[in-house]
C-alpha cells in the first residue's frame, strides 16, 4: 500500500511542481479578493457610521439651538418685565419726592431717640430758636428725600433679585 502511494506521489510530483506557481497565484488572488471584499465592507460600514454621526450631531445642534432660543426668549421676557418695573419704581419715587417738595406729602418722624435728643439739646441750650434744623411736623425735606431714594435703591435691588429668581426658575422648567 505504501508503495502504491509512493508511485502516485512520484507521478503527481512533477505535475505539482509544474502547477505550484499557479496554485500559489490562485490562493493569493483568492486572499486578495477576500481582503478587498472585507475592506469594501469596512469602508461601507465607516461611511454609514459617518452618516449616522453627522445626523446625530445635526439633531444635537438643532436641540441646542432650540434650548438657546427658549433661554433667550425667557431672558428677553424677564428683562422687559424688569425694566418696566424699574421704570415704574423710578416714576413712583420721583412722584413721591415731587409731592414732598410741593408740601402735599409729609413724612412723620417716629424715632423716640431723636425726640429725646431734641429735649436734651433744648434743656442744655436755652435759646429762643427751637428748630435745631427740623420742622415740627416731620423730617427735614432733605432727610425725607434721602430716605425715599434709599428705599427706592433697596426696592431696585429687590426687583433685580426677583428678576434673577424668575430667570433661574424658568431655566429649571
């Protein structure tokens, strides 16, 4: 049996040696075709991934633009309301000061410490002028105007903080 195999191999060996380059070329061609086919599949897959990424990025940018537009609309709305309130507060303050200057508005002093100080000053100085820089019916006009403007400044800060809080509340929705 071994001899039979040996004779068959001896008969095929010259043919195998003669056809070996063709067999190798065939294997190389098949391998190159397979690699090319895999490369094409990879290139197609990469192109598909690029398209999906571009679509995803476009959707993300669209959502971010929508969010930005909503935030800008919220900021514009809050700013508009704040500026209206600020103008109203300024108008009210100026109107109050105008009434004060015309004499239609008088602020009463309700500070007991100031009354006690006035009595001490009056007791120590027995002068005929009892005014000591005050009007008997209330605060001096300059002091009242200062207090009104000071209150308006405090109200303005409150309006600013309220506008900020409204904006932040709008962002959290």
